[in-house]
C-alpha cells in the first residue's frame, strides 16, 4: 500500500473502520523515517490552510504514527519525484 491509497475520511468512524480492516506496510514507515534522516538542513516556511484540512491531516498523521509536518513533507517529496519522472 502507498500513502496515496489511503482515502481521506469524512468522519472518525469511517477512519476507524478503514484502519480496523487495513494495515500500514512497514516499508512505508521505514521510508518516512529514512526520508527525515537524510535532511541535514531545513528552512522554515509559513503555509496558510483551512483549519478543517489541517485537522484532517493531523488525524491522518496520528493514525500513521507520524508528525503531521513530516507527513506533509513526505507527500510533497513523493509528488515532486512523480512530477519529475513524468517530464
């Protein structure tokens, strides 16, 4: 399973139902940890977003035992790689 296969949930009940029937591939978790270890320097930015979207992102991150900021960086990195491959 990849992170893209995990749906966005309309409610906590829907999320709980999904995770009761699905698991996280250990390789995804290892990739998230490894990606964070490779970054030796970072720059702080400000990103404005809808509070409801941020709450959903935080719930998703918690369900994956990740920091939400790390998860967002992982998503951006994955998408950037995808865009570069499609060029």
